[in-house]
């Protein structure tokens, strides 16, 4: 991931549980995503919306974003 999801979450002052709840996903699903598992498109969009970032900024490889 281009930007470290954990870093973004912390910069927004959110816990894993809070972000998961706001995104409408389970905490365990969020933890798996934060540790590098690929999210579903729906989960990625929800997380990006909560974090106020574009999906591609968070989840696409850096090479694609250039």
C-alpha cells in the first residue's frame, strides 16, 4: 500500500475498532486489511471514505499512482 493504513488511521485519531465501525466492517476484517491483506472493493471504498482519502492513494501500489 502506498500510504501506511495504520499511520493514516492514527493521524485521524481513530482506533481500529472506531474505524471499522465507521466503515461498517468488522474489527477483525479491518485488522487483516491493516496488516496487508487485500480488502474487497466495498471495504476499501468505505475505509477510504472514513479516512477522507482516495481509494487509490491507500490501496494501489505506488507505481500505479505515479
